[in-house]
C-alpha cells in the first residue's frame, strides 16, 4: 500500500501523453467548427455550442487537470504549469461557448429571477459572451508564447504545439469580429492536432520502452543554461538544489501565470473595453482555482510564504470578480456608489498585502515589486474611493500587476527548469537574520519580557486560516443597516473567504493529517452550529485562537439578536472590528513563525494539555531506536554496525538497511531480512568522493567529472569492480557487494548518514522494505515492518523522498555513454542533461 504521500514519482509514467491528447481533442473540435462555419457562412447553433463547451470542459479541462496533477507529482516543472494553465484555458473557453448559447444576444439577455430589481440596470450594454472573452484569450496568448519558449529548453515538440496554440488563440479572438480568421485558426488547430498526436505517441512509446524511440523528446532546442551565467555548479550546490526541490515540482510559475491572467482580464474591464463581467467572472473563477492549486502544492513543499501568498491572491481575484458581477448585473454603477461607501473588507486585503510585502523583504527584488504592486491594487480596491476615480486607478494597478507577473512567470519557469537563477530576479533587500531580529525585537517590546511562554509551533496553513476569518469579518462590517445594495455587494466578500477559503484550508489540514486542524476551519465556516466544540479546540491550541473563538461566539450572539430584531448596531461593529484585528495579528504571527521556524511573535501557550494515551506507554520497541539528532544515538548505531549488526538508517531518498562491508555475514543477513533474491546486488555508500580518489580506481576523466556533478545526491553510478575496492575499506565483504564485474557507489546528501559512514567505513545499503513492497518513508514504517529482525533503527522522521535513487550504468561511459538502469527521485531527463553538459565540457 502507498503511504499518505502517494505513489512514487516513477509510477506515474508519462502524464504528458494525457496532457497532449487533451490539447489534441480540444483543438480538433474547434478546427471542425471553424472549417464548417467558414464553408457554410453560418455559426454553430445553440445546441452545438453547448455540446462543444461541454467537450472542452471535460476533455480540454478535466483531462489536462489530471495530467497537471501527475506532472507536478513527477517533478515536471514545465508540464505541471503548462497542463494546468491549458486546463484553465479550455475550461474557460468551454464555459464561454455555453454562455453564448444561453445568452445569444444582448437583446435577449434575461436573468432567471422573478424580482425586477435583479434585472440588468438600464443603460448597461451587454456584448455577446464570445466577444467578452477577448481579454482572456489575449492573456492566454502571452502565456502560451512564454510556455512555448520555455519548453524549447526541454524538447523540440512542445514549442511547436504551444506556439501553435498561441497563434490559434489570436485568430480565434480575431474571428469573433471577422469570419476570415476562421480558416487561419482552423489550419493552426490542425497543426496542433498533428504535432500533438506525434508527441503523445512519442511519449507513450517512451513510457512503455523506458527509452526514447521517436525523436523530439530527450533533447532540447537549446540548453537552458545559455539563458544565464552557465557557471559550473559544485557538487555541494547541486545537492542543495535537489534538497530544496523534493517530491513535487515548483508551483511558483503556475501561481505567477494566474497572477498574469486575472489582472489582465480586470484591466480590460476597468478601462471600459468590457461592460459586463459575467464571462470575466467565469474565466477568473477558473484560473483562481488553479492558483489555489499552486497554493496547495506550495503547502506540500512546506513553503508557508507561497501557500499564503497564492491563497490570498486567489481570494482577492474571486472577491473582485464576483463583486463586479453583482455590481454590473444586478445593481448598476449609480446605485452601487453609495452602497460601496459603507464596505470595509478591502481594508483587510490592503493590510494583508502590506504583511506579504514585509515578509518578502528578505526575498528577491522581483518578489518585493510584485507585492508592492499588490499593495497598489488593494489600495485602488478600497470601496471608499468613488467609482469614477477608482476605475482608471484599478486599471493601471492591474496593468502593472500583469507586467510584473508576466516577467515573474518567465523567470520562475526558466529558473525552475534550470534549478538555478538564470533569469535575474534581483537581490535581497534585507537579510533573513536582520528581519528575524527585527520581528524578535517587536515580540520583546510587546511582551516586555524575554521569558514569555511559547505556544505551539505555527503550521504552514495557519496564516491563511486567520486571513480568511479576518477577511470575512472585515467584509461583514456594515457602515449602516438596511441597505440592500450593500448586502448584495458584501455577499462575495464574506462567503468566498469565509466559506471557500476555509474549506480550502480544511483540505490542506486534512492533507497534513492534523486532528483538530482539519476540523477547525470547517467548523468556522459553519461556526454557529458548533460554537461549544470550538471553545474546547481553541483552548488546546493557543491564546490567540481562544480570543478568536470568543469573538466568534460574540458574533454568534449578534446573529441571534438580529433574528430577534434587537441587535445594537454599534455592538456588532465592535465585535467584527475586534475579530478582524485578532485575525490580522494571528496571520502575522503565524506566517512569521512558520517562515522562520521559531516563535518570533507570541501566540500564547496552550491552555490545556493532552495526556499521553496508554498506547504511548505500552508496546516496547522491538529494537534500539535512537534519534538521529543526538550524537549518542549516532554512536549507538555505529557501534552496532561495527559489531556486525544490520540497522535501518535514513538516507537522502528513502530509508535503507545498512550493514558494514567489513562483515560479510551481516550482508548475508540483509538478504534474509528482506527475502531478497541472491541475484540482486547490493550497492555501497561512501561519505565523499575523496575516499574514492584515495583508492585510485581506473576511472576516466569523463566519469570523474560526471561523478563530481552528481555527488552527493540521489544518483548512484555503476562502475567496474576491482581490487581497488579493498583500499576503499570494503574488506571482507568484497564478494558480497555488487556483481562479479561491477559495483554501484553512491554518496548520500544527508549529513547524519555521512557522519555515520565516517564512523563505520563504507556501508552496504539496500532499501528498508520487504522485497517487492513499497519503500519505507518514515522510521515508523521500518520499525513496524522489519524492526523485529533488526538490531537498531536510526530515527530521522519523514524521508526527503518517496522513491529510491536513480541508478545509472557508467561502465561504458567513454564508449557509448550512460544508461538509466532505474529512474528514481532524479528524473532520467535531468540525468541526461547533466551528462550532456559534462560531456561537452570534457570532450
């Protein structure tokens, strides 16, 4: 069975097949419609539009959504960002087709409500749904060109597919106003179909045969390092990069793409090119859902800052879009002006934007500029600014956000593919230590004492939890009572953060496996039905959460008084204001403490403690299980290994069984413990490459250079075996490691294991799982599965990966190159990229 982290990346084969086929079917559908319309001179009928829209949503949208999920899990930066982006594109275009069939013309546009006050305001012109989609199409054209350029650094099939999509979208936009562009768009879409089919077949054959059968993949049009300073990376630096990028692809490019599309659509609207926001709200809702996915993947990577940033941005775009939808569809500009003056939810967005800017001061300059533009945008969104003046201000702010996010999308995608800074993003304004010292000084000043009891450590989604509550509370504050327009406008501002945002936080907490954490945001979404439980949950966390719960209970009393028509209006305003202040402080403290891993801003201690259960005091461990961070624990395992014992140890990939190469009987025992077939060889781990140099093996300069670029890390090299192994310290275990002619050697990128090898000498290593079962990704898995057969397990918590290392056959590196024996945590394409770079430098 797979663990909670899912299957290993290698099990997902090639998600690019699914993504390319989604583009192929979507383009083929549009191609048929365009050629038919060009030949007959008649546009598609309403039923045809609905069917086309449904097919685009299901195939172009959901199929590519699945491909994007799998690409992120396969550590494919480009595929994850591209497939989720095109999933949003085809879904949005499908929704547009459906809306154009439901509302075919402005004259026939009616809303399914019986109240006349809910009809569109007089004087508001309603263009067709298709024409309203121009802004979204233009935004995706720019993104498609960026994806096309970036994909040229990976292969030479996807650049043509993505480039053709960009051109086809351009002529699709032109075709909304002139039928002549239908033929050109159809030809381009036919090109997408042909190139996409070839690419899907090529990737499918690669997934089946585990090698590239058809040309087009495996070799880029140009090396990504040509885009920046191609300085030689040390082995240490390479290991650090892989350490930072584990398990899931980087979601920053996807988040920046979403921050490009949404403000671009808003800029079209605020500058007056679009009069209604029905289609715009649909497009932004879909792309904002993708931004929530980028927030989710940031959480899976343990990145609290981007989890919060992308989550907040998604909520802002959703709130703005649906507020404008209500304004243009139900109220109209004149009626909305007075109602907006008494709304205060945008002020909390502004405060949150300032918080994100503060937390980005120790990051790169581009990140700070993005957050500064976000401050400008939220300032323009403040409802107290009159609508005639706010519209140009909002349009300019959205244009600035679009420009910065477009560059950030390109930079983050190229830098993720190259796994180094190739596109300049600027230097840090403030060092991390200086920012921590400043925030620590704020804590000292607030507490007036250095001896303040700490609370529980902040988890990654905590800041987003407080922000969602604060946004809902601030939006619920009303300048006066009895204004139906204000009540309608405030619905999106309250429901989206308070319900949708909290449910998203709940999903994140479920992924983290927290007992109270996953239930708490859900209960806050429906807090009036579970206030007694919330008091208990808040008491067991920290003082800030308890204060938040008490404020929510006071708000519940407000709701009860409102139903009795006895609510004192100032009382509700005070309660909501207090709730907003508590949430803003909770968000600030949680984000600060999570980013820096320490209690810089106090949250208060837990008021209740949970006693350990009987199970924690029973069931003694079956073997010695010291902690890896203790020197005594490391010595204990080293002494056991030196006496011929077999122990479970952590590695930079998954947990492994270790035996000293000085004790061949211990290596034999490893085979019995795992029920491992004798014909499967066991590799050895050494602590550094200098140990191998001292043994003076007959290795060519090309192989030395390749090893220097992959060690330390999750790549193991198979080389020719010889008597030099005995000089390495293998000793009596020479005949029990490797095969008769070859041996796999790896240098792990884990400090604990390197120190252990320094104390014991080379270790014989194999994965810590019964033969044929999934790898162990936590020391508890090793103890429960094999603990009764082992003498000890070095406990280091969760592993950095969920799959073993990548194995490369280097025995014929000088004659025919290298061969991927097993694809593991490092993708085969990345290994080949390193080899080609080394080969070009040496040869």
